[in-house]
């Protein structure tokens, strides 16, 4: 019995593969872009096939391994990059999802589509709420979600959608807020704060997300939407203050221009699932420890402009 995890070499994907591989045969299909790294899967039992979610090769891989379930996490995921250069987001996040849906129509596997709370925009949202995305990233994720719904309705596909809130934890690429703040502080650099820093996010520890998706892969119901909030809502300044306490240093803040279209808050409600959420401070302690102990993992990545720049979405700087 095989589970195919598309995007399984990324941050959430590799945590999910760790969880799934305890009980299942896992095949990872991943293009290994800048965010997907074989290092993320070191010591984890899996088969890796390199490939593009939007290509027909995916169908060959499905034919070869006959997975009963396919979980799709493959995506371009960084909002700043989507402002800088949006096209790839549509190709991977929309056409990629369409390709998985087509493969599911052809081969009949169960499809777990991983989306995001960002599709709802700033309004508080339960699972029925309308989609109101603000960035090219969240618009591409919302587009894919609509395709999943259409395929369930039109072709009666066994598919459903999971929408986690902001994840953090080990192996997150240093472009993202928490690893960027931790690593820049370890290197003695300041940490950029977009706008007034009062934007609210709801943080969930990545292993909590992995456990829920792993359970849903068995128990999720066709056509459902599952919201997966972390129940740890803080604004960015509060988050950086707590992070500084955990690191035992004062994080040097640098206020910079706000990024265009920046949502003031995400506010997602879960009315369907029961799951454990790690308290924010505990999750941050584990995360900081991991980045302190695994410099080898992040040192090759810090030349990336989305780590180094204070306003990296800006063109031509
Ligand atoms: N990280 C978060 O806070 C968060 C929150 C909610 C939802 N999500 C969603 O969860 C999923 C995983 O996010 P993540 O943070 O692990 O992302 P990530 O950027 O760390 O990893 C993305 C993975 O997808 C792979 N990939 C990219 N383009 C591909 C392509 N064309 N074909 C095959 N593989 C490709 C990359 O190589 C990488 O392994 C995404 O769908 C994202 O939208 C993430």
C-alpha cells in the first residue's frame, strides 16, 4: 500500500513523510526546487522520484506505484516571491493541481489537497467562508481549491482540501519569517519588520500539521474542507519578542516598508477536527534548538536574496 507525497522534500512535506513512513510505504515526487532538498529526508524511509507536478511524468509515476492516496504539497510557497515574480506560482500551484486531479480521474486514487488559510483573506473564516485571496500566492492556492471542488462535483472524485495556518519548525527555508529571524539573529544581523509589525498570524508547529494530515489521509471525507488553525494567534512584534526571550537575546528590529497587499490578519476557525497543538513557546524552543544545532543545513542557503534583503519583493534592487 503506497502513499505518494508530491512536494515531500519541502518543509511540511518532509515532516509529513517522517510521520507517514512509520506505517506506510511512501513515494516522494518532488522537483527539488530551491525549497525541496534531499537533506530534509535524511534518515527517513522513502523512495524519491524527481519530477514536476505539472508534467505528464506524474501519470507515469502513479501508474508505476499505484498509490491508494496522493497528498499534494508541491507549491511555490513564498508570498514575497509571488509579488516579485508570479508566473511560476500559477504554473505549479494551479496547473500542477489540475494535473494531479486529472491523474486522479484517470487512476482513481484518493486526493488530499493541501491549501492554506491565506485563501480566506483577512476575514474570520469557518470552512464554508468565501475565498478572498490578496497575494498572487494565495490567489493561486484559491484557484486550485476551486478546481478541486469542481472535480469532486463534476467527476465525483474522492478528493478533499486541508487548510493549515502558518507553520513553523525545523527545516523551513530561511526566506520565511521565523527561520529568517532566528538565523539572522544568530549571525548578528537585524531582522526586518514589515510595516508596523502588528499583522496577526496563527502559528502551528509543523509536526502537529503532519500528524493531522496523516490522519486525514486515512479518515478525511470526500468533498470536505478541513481548516487547521494553530490556535496561537500573535502579531509579528509579539512573536519576535517571544522568540528573543527563547533565544536569550534581544532581537534587533529594523522597520521597513510594508509589503504590497499584506493581510493584517488571518483568522480561521476549525469546526470539524480535534488535534493537539503545541504551545507557541514550546514549539519555538524546539525550532531554535534545531537551527542552532544544524548550521550545516542552513549555511549554504544564506546567500539567497529572499533571506538577505530587507524588502526582497522589490524589483531591480
Ligand atoms: N509553510 C506554511 O506556513 C504553509 C501554511 C499553509 C499551507 N502551506 C502549504 O503547504 C504546502 C507545503 O508548504 P511548505 O511550506 O512545505 O513549502 P516548501 O516551499 O518548503 O516546499 C515546497 C515543495 O514543493 C516542491 N515543488 C515546488 N515546485 C514543484 C513542482 N513544479 N513539481 C514538484 N514539486 C515542486 C519543492 O521542491 C518543495 O519540496 C504548500 O502547498 C503550501 O501552500 C504552507
